């Protein structure tokens, strides 16, 4: 089976490429390399089942041409659409970033799928679609949803677009609402940020916000397990699931302490003010994964275990020890 992955050179995309190839699939990988890198895909370049195209999904004519040529020789059965702006503060500073890189990439991907009659879409959405519900547990049927970041707004708009496509022409879609996903190859996120800060100054770690921010974290290996489980067991035309750890999350303070203990045990941690790291930051959320559990999948790691694993992996990759 042939699969298209957008955003393939990013953190999750590179892991997805590896998993799809290991399952015996042919993979067409697309990325504009604005955030992902070819280094993340270098291990697969010699694999005859792997094809990479450097493309901007907002160039619709080039996208149609590239996918159309591949599809004519080896029909694509599933599109895994991961391409998006992953920098929430950048989208706050310039709303056009998320309009272009998060929403219009979805619009154009669906346009090509419609023209080529590609039957299935797997979409990387986000907990950011919910907005700030405080201590309320987030379930998939919660609403109305009011995102507090442009990133979340454009992910929610993309979900709506996919829903309309399913009603019109798309036989099946899977919407995955991600938590904070961690692991290698890390390209952004709190763990990587803390390690880089301690590289620059091993005596002090400055933390955005007061450290009480508390969220669910899932290791990328388990994320992939969950996504494939959903695509194999969920049978509705439109399927949407929270994916996350089965707990209340872990605080930024706890993450900072784990990173300091691993990287620079003598460092002093200095916290900022307030419970938000930036505009659009949801200070706390707790996922319900009851819907996913009812389907038959359960994560093995709690948030703190996933963070501990990722801290060690990323520190080893960066520091070599």
C-alpha cells in the first residue's frame, strides 16, 4: 500500500515515515523544510520504497503535479496530514502563519485528494482546539470550543473542513487530537528548550511562567501506536479521538526539575510570573481518553514516565552522555 505523509521531515513525521516503512508501505514524503530537516529522513533515502519531494503545500499546482504523477504509478490509499505551523507564539505574532501553514495546507491537501479520489485521511489535530476549560476534563463531545491561539483556531477550522469533505466526497477520515508529544528527533518543545538554555548557562534555568502549567505528555512511540490502532479499529466515516496519557499530566516545574537533575544538577531554577508561558498558552488541561480506551487501546507510560524517557533521550542526543 502506498501512503502520502505531509510534514514528513518534522519530529512526528519522521517517526511516522519509519513506522510506515517498517510496516511494508511505500511512502511519498512531502515537506517544505521550513521546520523539518532532511537529516530526519536521511536514514530512509536509500530505501526504494521511500520517495521525498520538497514542496510547499500552498503551491497547489506543484502539489497536484507531484502527487498526481506518483499516484498514477502507485495509487495512494491514505494521506497522513501532519504539515502545520508548530510554533504557537509565531502564530500569535503573525496570524497569517497559521492561516497559511496550518489551515490552507489542509484545504489544499483535501483538494488534491478530491481530484485524485484518494479515499482516506489521517489528520494531526491538537488539544489546542478546545481552548481553556480550566480543571474540566476534556472529552471529544465537549463544546462549544473556543481556542485561545491562532494555531488552535486553524486546527479546529481544519477539522470542520474535513467534516464537510466526509459529507461530500471523502469516504473516511481520522482526526487525532494530540497532547504534548515528546521524544526524538526533538525539534521544539519545553524539554529541548530547557536543555538548550542549560547548555548556554549551566548555573541558571529561566522558566516562562510560574511552573504550575500542567499538561498531558505522550511519547511519540506511543502516539504512533495509538494512531495506527485507531485507523485499524475505528470504522465510522468520521472518527475523532483524544490521544494522550491516562493521567492528570505533569507540571512545568516537575519537568524543569527532571531536566536540571539530568543535565546540570547545580543549576538554579528561576520562575516567571503567572500561569501562562506565552499568549495563547493553555495553562492546564486534562484529557479524557475513555473513548480511545473503549476502542481497546491504553498507553503504557504516564506523563511523568514519558517525560523522563524523553529527557534522557534528548539529553543524550544533544550532549552525548
